[in-house]
C-alpha cells in the first residue's frame, strides 16, 4: 500500500485554495464520471481516485491531517498519541510534504465504499464523509454472463452469486450477444444511507459449432451427397429446437442457400416469434470410386459433351 | 401502458430530493416521457435508469439542462455507434466462418 498524492490526482498545487480544489474536482469528475463513460473500467477507477482525493482535500480537517503526516501517514496514529501526551511533539512543519514528489498509487484494493486502503488507514472506515453526512449512491457493478447458444435459445433461470448473495434471474429467450440488463440495487452499498448501486449484466453468447447467429436469424451448412444434390431428395437437419426434414430440390448447387422461415432464433421478449434459418448446401464429391462407378461417370461425361 | 408500470413523478422527486421542475424540464426537452393521468404526472418504469442518470448529471456534476441535452445526445450517438460496430463485428465473424477467411 503506497502513499497517494491527492494533490497530483486533482492536478493542483499544495497551496491550492478550497475553491481551486472544488474547480479541479468538478472538471475531472465531469471528465471521468461513470455515466459519461459507460463500460469504461479505467474511467471508473479514475473517478474513484478523484472522489477520494476530493474527499480529503475539500475537508479542512482531513486535509490538515493529510498535510501534517505526509509520507509518515502509516504512523499517524502514534504521532497523534505522542502529540497529545507531550508538548512540542509533532508540529505543523515537522512531517509535512517538504516539497517531495510522491507518485500516487491507487493500484491497491478499494473498500466497498470505493476508498483505497491508504485512505482507510489515515481516516479509518468511518472517516469517509461522516462529517458532511452526505448520502452517496453505491457504485454500479458490471458483470459478464457467458451463455452458450442453446441456453440463449430458451427462457430459463440462473442463479448468480454477487457479493455472497444469491440472485435468481430469468433470462428471456433470444437475449443478444452484448445485451445488458440492469438489476437495480444489486451494486455496491450506498454511503450514509444512500441507495445501493445497480448491477449491470452483459450477456456474452458463445459461438456454436454448427450454427451462427446474426440478429434473430441462424445460419448453418448442410452437407449433401452428390446424388441427392443431382436428383433431389430429403435430408434430416438438426436444429436447436429438434430435428426437421428438409426437402432438397433436384440439381441443387454447392453453395446455394435456402431459407426456412420461423426456424431461426426466438425474438427477445416476443413470444412465439422467431427469425429464419438459412441453410447453405455443401455438395460432397464422392471419393474412392469403384471402377464401375468411374465407368458410369465417363458415360455421363460423354452424354454431357 | 398499465398503471403498475408507472411511478408517480412526485414520489420520484421525494425519493431523490429533486424538484419537480427539473423532471418537467427534461420532459419538455424530450429527454424523458411523463404520462399524465387525471392531472398527475407519472414516469414509466422503463425510463427510470435514464432519469436516474440525468439526475446524477444534474446534481452530482452540476450540469445545466443545456449541457444535459448535449450529453444525452452524444451518449445516444455513442451507443448507436457501439451497436453498429458490434453488428459489423458479428457480421464479419459470420463471413469469416462461412467463407473460411
């Protein structure tokens, strides 16, 4: 856990006035606020840093303590005790910044209120915002839920564990890759009675070996033997909702496509509505021909030329 | 829309400590919907996340209505661009698979 230079976080000098700090905070908060940077984890973390720096520097008492102990923040408590028991202990000038440059390091863990361990050590868990008693909304959480294509095909329930709590959610059929749902109040806890943040779940739909999905339509490839492709017939096709029989027209070309209406993916929150299934035929040329087969093909060749 | 999907605008204002004038202005600017039933304003539940976001912009960041309008417009544009990129990525992935590129 490293010392954090709150002044450099806000980009102000150590002699900055309260007004300078307020201005710098507002400017940076507008730049990095999570609402203005959706799904940007870096901006989110920067916003927490800015908030923390403002929390300390905008409060005269916290700022004084922070300025007084500087890099010796780890011993702040001992210094305070010493200061109380003897006169002339640690004065204002004794352990200040002295013009040293420290680099802010927020890489350490943040507590559930979004404050660093450094902050907690210096001001304690209850040190945050208690003086002003301002309510702050909890942090929004972002999570990814990976589903395979078959799961996303039907409405089903899943239980998620968020911060030790089990949440049962219903996932409607047809959920799209990248779609985000919000679970209100399942984010970080609010501060000073502020409301909890929300949990945003992004669905990641995994690829399927035989089906590709685009919107509500599905795409697949069916292999046809040469004779069925030439003379027509029927093939059985495995779809996500079961087997279907597919009629093959005579003289079907390799690479040609057919559309099966309403055999695609269910439309999100539209009961009984589905996209289409596009089937591409891939004609397989027979191998290991017998001499007799070769002869018959030669006959065919002669007839065609 | 059923009344069960609506939240009384005044209730929202009390809960979030915002003035009714603020959401009324958002409504006038076309940023949120307000449904009026028997002279009482209601907010559709589906609008809540957007309204909460706009409230945070106003009260946490001290952005005025004109600024909020501009931001809302840019965020929508950004969202639509993200969706276009996402759609194109999906399409590209499909073609790459189908044609073995």
